[in-house]
C-alpha cells in the first residue's frame, strides 16, 4: 500500500499482539452543523478482520469504528469486497464496500450502515 506523505507512527497493539501503523486524518465534515476544529481521527493502517472486537486497544472504540475511518480515509481502497446494493442511509443504488458481515460503507454519502437482517 502506498500512503501519501503523512505522519505515521508505530505502536504496539495488545489486542493484535504486534506493532501497527497509525496516522491521523481530518474528521468527517458535519454537513449543516458547526465545524469545530477538534483535530483529526486516528486511523490504523494495519486494521484486520480480527480487530472487530468490543473495543480497539488503542482508541477505546469498537473495532468497526476503525474500519469505517479507514474506508472513509481512502488510504487503503480495495481492501474490502464491493457488493451491488442499495445504501440503507441515502437510498442510492450502487457499489458498497462490505466492512463486515452486515456493515457496509457507501462512497456516495460517506456513511457506514448496517444491512437489514435476512
């Protein structure tokens, strides 16, 4: 993976049991809301399927949050399989990135959503 010039730091992740590369990207734009400059989002460039546990050791957030941040950052496009479907958030039909069994990311609206069960 080729990552543009950015500050990448290496940390030991106790959950994975190995060193991972982290960087920071700007947070998502809050359409229609005040944009407060509160810093970027931490993104793990070594996120794997096994990282979907209850919480990320480094950020304290659910593993799925890191998957969404990585998908939104476009730092590793092509990581997830693409499926044809209707985005549960915006209703557009097109390609969705499948982040896990039910979680998909829509590039059109930049939203992660759960697919309906069934």
